[in-house]
C-alpha cells in the first residue's frame, strides 16, 4: 500500500463519530500545513483499506469537507484540497511543538499515562479558554 499524504486514524474511545474524526483530522492537517492547497486526498478506497471502515463514512466526511469549501472532488481523478486553514502563526509551531514535546516527556516521567495527559491538557485548555473570555 502506498503511503498516504495524511495518516488518518480512528479512536474508538473518543466518543466522536468516525466521520467527524476524519473531518477534524483533515482540518487539523490543513491548519498545521500538513495538507496544502492542491494536495490530493487519499481515495475513499485507500482510507477504507487503511482504517477498515465503511466507504459511506469516508464519503460523508469528504462531503462535509467539500461543503465547507476545503476540498473538491474531481470525478474520475480524486479529491483535492482547495483551501487551507493555516495562518501567519504557522512559523510559531516549531518552537511550540518542541516545548510541548518537553512537557509531554516531563508528564510521562511524572508517571502520567496517555489518558491522564490528555485529561490534564484538555481541562487546562478549557479552563484557560474560559478565563480568556471572562
């Protein structure tokens, strides 16, 4: 199997529907510059084979992204990225990613597992966001 432009995955424990997980992952990839305008999305067949999910789930995700103006299907050719979600802050990602990796390493050394790290991050993220809007 050839390598996909974007590595999609599903988390059965997330409580988020599979199609929405795919949409969110593509949005994240667009925001982080992993996917750029003109890039070809994996075919439905490739995603189905890679994730072992129903083709209708992938089609629903691609339709949602198309409705948002982020991708466009070209019959017989494939689905292509038509817009990006990156902004000027993309340059800041490198140093922030490095800082986050250090934080994750510290959290693991402190004995936190992935679920605990995610819970700590999301709780702190939400609290900070609420404080910023207050």
